[in-house]
């Protein structure tokens, strides 16, 4: 039996088949997602055939085949459009090809090779060029290359008949929603949805944010022509809210919101010394009105790194409170900062270090330098002297805030 | 009110005051300890005064002072022996000095400076030399330097009167036990206790394992003379079981047990390809009788890194199954392996890599090389070809096992 899915009619020719995944705790085995995730596969019907746009996550192929059979779409299935080969969207190919060996898989030319190396199967493959049009019975598709969003061979597709824009990972979000459209959410739910979309963007697409900027105009042109924007994760969007999300994409990809000076604070505190400093510092910055987010690694706290990276993407400045641990940078902070820079790029950074035997703030500064981050300021002292640095750090932040506005 | 502690008479002159800490989830803000931890402070009574041997974790000073007062030990408290300045043992100094400003703190000469830089206080300090004896009323102590176990200024002390050997972190363990002596545990509980001691050793002392070997004879001589061995964490040991634990220390510090060929497998699997390979590999190694431990980072599994490091310390060979992630080593595996090498040293390592777009196993090999690990073998292929490497890896492991025996 197939559970945890929803099936909606979206337009005259398009249906949504969404798998709701509440079981995956770590997306890509890396990102903590207590909110769950969903995989949208779209059924596009012509008068005599069915085209499937993307599939479900690997492991659910048999269920997808069973469901397509149950709703009468399997028999007439002739084509699968695969926007890229990531196994959360291409993961049912093996079972679909097994059920219907003659299916034609449509995708970027590189995808054929990836299908073979990833799944060990050969398929009837129809490569498409950038901007190529494809008519299947009465259906009229166009394909567009959007390289590195977030796989090298990523494409998106547009169904002229119903003005539906299939965007794969672009404009997608975490969360396992049962609703069809984003527009039915109330304002609080919408706000949460956009935070999940930001987290998804930072975690999954973040490393390729420059490619987002490169493809943005192409995407926007298509959005302008569309009635529905149909991503492979999350809810289906309408034109205006997609234009709003595209503005967020631009802001996230550029890495800061100049109007909203935001401070991201990440610290570890082995025995409470740094925590005391950070608490005083955040307290003393409250009257400035800056937006401050704080994440702590302590004896009883361990934040989700997926949330930190999501929150980091539009931060103007990063404050890192870090211990020296066995003559090195505290390992969890080093791990977090390196992943943060990989995903959302360099931030203006203030490192506040504390040490017992010997200081190592410069090590983290060098790590950042090796990652290409040059604007890094260091303050380092012993636990008993830590509070002295608050005034200096506060002055530096005020100066940066002035420059940013 | 003071809760979660136990108070025992150990010998004629020595009492145990143990704080049971079930609240700390991450020891040193790093190591996951669902088993909890305890801090042993020892009250040593002469006919006219009280000496405290180590204190409780920072944050519990007021409670310790209150309790010492309640049991009538505060009034006569004249000396505190501090074996090193880590705040889980020295963390009540501020409150104790506040309650009794004339107390004399006894420790390694470097400790005075650390007390000032860490807590911002000056104390009446009595430095002791290696092997120095100290008579306080009718009490007769000796002190021994054990540098870098695991702080630079670590000392241990011996009470001649009652043949009690105070070892601070040495021979300690995780776990918040209420029992006084290790000897009261049944064999299953003892087995668990030694696993927790191994985990503690690897997590906390592991990086300084060469210093363990350097101090081991000195420690053994003292153990031979002792009736009770009184660590700062965990249960109190008697002579024979401490000699057994010292043998384990030697094995752990040397990094492998030649009689027991043990394979540690750590892998990540983003979409199940590597997991399938590792499962087949482990299955195919079962008939060899090797001891195999497996830790997986997947869509629904995230092992405790404290447990991995604990289990790694006596492994003969390490198998790492790792994805290429955005043209780099999968971040959580890189983090784990680097921390593992920092804590328990290089292992003979077999890296099995899988990639979609391009392979990067060599990156992890280079990371290991930069950490000084030279015996690293790489196998790298695409998901669909992964199973081909099993035979090769199995042959390599069998060869290594023969060499090890």
C-alpha cells in the first residue's frame, strides 16, 4: 500500500504526485530536517500518452510504479523528463524502466552517462539542447539549461499548453506539506515556508549561488510567462509569489541584505566563559536594533548546522566565539565555519578567542584566509579577561553597520 | 538544597564526595555522553584539619561549599590539592576561596598562573615539585608530575596513611554511578564500565597517549603500593582491577591489540549506494571471525562521534566509505576522520569512494597524508560499479590481518 502521498489536479493536463517524506532526518545525509521534505513528480497527460516530470526519491520506485498503475497513468507512460540526476528526483528510474522498458528519458546530454554510472542501466535517451522545443502529441514543452543548479547537468522545462514552469530544485523548499499551493497558507505559515526555502537554498544550492545569479534572468522570463511554478520540493507557487521568491534568491545569492544589518553569532563554550561574554555582548547590542541570531555549542546545547547555514546566508557580519582546544581551533566550530563558508561564502568576521594554555585564534583566521576570506578581525584573551573585549567588538560592529547602510 | 551527589567513607581518613551529573550532554562541549558523568572530590581529614582533593565542575561551587559546611568539613578546611586546572575539577575554587580566603591551594607551579588567568583570582599557592612529600598534621602526601595527562600541569598524589592514590583523570571513566567501588559491579556492568573508560580515555586523554606511555611505569609503581585508586571521574578502583586497566591503557595508547584484529568501518551514504557496498563487504567478512564495528552517516542515522573515537582506539584497520560531495570529501566524514586521527592516531586505512560527477577519494588520502598517516589505500568508482571493489578490499584486509598476527 502507498501511504504518505498527495495527488492533485493542477491544470487541465498536469497532475501533482507528491511523496511526503517524514522519515528522512538528514537530507543528503548531512542536513538536519525535522520539518521533513517532499518530492514532487508531475504527470502531464496528452490525448494519447503520459509524460512524467521527475520521479521520487530512490527507494520509492516500486511505490511510484504501483501508484501510476493504480491511477491509470502507467499504461500510457511514454516519456520521463529528468531535470537532473540527483537520486531524490531520478531515483525511481530503475523501477520505471523495468516496468516500461520502452520509455524515453528526456534530459541534458550529460544525463545519459550519469544514468549508466549511477544506476548501471541503459535507457532510450532523448537529449535536449538549451531552448529546445519538444512536441509530444498535443503537448508542447521547452527546455532550458540552468547549469549547476545544483547539479552540472540541470535543466528546467516549460509546458506551453498550461503555462506551467517545472523548476526542479529551484524555488523549492524543505517541509512535507499536504497543501497544493503556497497561496493557501496564512501569513505565519508563509513566513515559516520562506524560512524553510531559505534553509533549503543555503544548504543545497548555496555553494552554487553564483550560478543562481547567472541563470536568474532566464528564470525570471519564464516565471513572467507562467501561471504555475512547479518545483520538485515543496508547494506549487503562482507567478507573483515566485517573483517575490526570486528577489529573495538574488539577496541570498549575493549574500547580504543591506537594509537589514544582521549579525550571526556562533560560539562554543566548554565551561561557560565564552558564553558569559557572548551573552553580555548580545545584551549590549540590543539597544542598537540590529537583528541578531545566536547559535551555541555548549555542555547542553548543540544547534542544527542546517539551521545555522540557512540563517547565515543573509548575515552582514559573523561573530565567532571559540575556544582553543588542545592547541587547535575547537573542532565543531571549525567544522561549522568551513561548511558555512563553502555554502554561503565569506562574511566579515570577528573572532573572539579564549584559551587556557595558549591562544589559537590566528589558526581560525588562517583557515578563513585559505578559504579566501580576508575581512577577519581577532580578539583573543584568557577567560578572566574576556569581558574587556566587549567594548572593542561593539565599536567595530557599529562601524561596520554604518558602512553597510 | 544539594541533590545528585553521594558521600561515602572510603578509608579511615578519606571520604568521597561525588557529584552525579546527568545534565551534561556534551562533555567539553564536544563529546556526547548520554551515560552522564561524575566529579569526585575527596575529603581527607587529619586530627585537626581538612584537605580537599580536587573540587566539582564549574557552576557547582556554591553547592560544594554548602555541602562541606553541612557535613562539618568547611570550618577545618585548610588546603585544596588541585591536580590540574581543568574546570571540571578546579571549578569550585572561586567559591571555596570566597568562603575560606586563607585556604592554601597545592599544585603544580604552573597552576598558580592558570588560576589567575582562568578565574581572575589570586590564591595562597603552595607549589610542589615532582616526588615532593608534604606533611599536613598527621597526613602524609606525596606528589608526582604526570605532564599532559591531559593538561600540561597535571600531577597525581598519594596519601601514605591510607594507601590511597589520587589519579585525577587517569583511570577515570564516563558514567554517573552511585556505587562507591568498581568491584561491586557484576560482570556485565563491569564490561560496560570498561567500555565507558575506553571512550573517556580516547575522547579526553587520547591526543596525549604518548604521554600516557611515558608516565605508565611511574603510575604502576604507585598502583602497586595502593589499596585504593581514586580518580576524579567514575568509580573507585582497587589494586588488581587498576593493574588490569593499566594494561588496557597501554593497549589503547599503543593503538592496537595485536591479538584481536579489529576493523572499524565508518561510512556515509547519501542515497544508499555506499551502504549497499558496506553491508555486502561486512557480510563477506563475517566468516573470517574478525571483530567489526560499523558506524554510518545516512539519511536516518548519525552515530555519536564520541562512541566512534572510543571504538577506534584499539582498531587494527579503518575502512572509510565516503561520497564525493560538491567536489570535496563528504564533510561529516572528513570531520570525523580528522578528529579520530587527532585523538587516536593514524590507522591503516582503506578508503572506498563513490562519486557522480567526479572522484575525490584522493583528497581524503591527502588530508590523511598531511596528518602524517601514510598507510592509506584508495578504491574509487561510480555507484553502479561499487560492488566490484569488495573482492579487492577483502583480499587486502586478509593480508593485513596475517601481518598483524
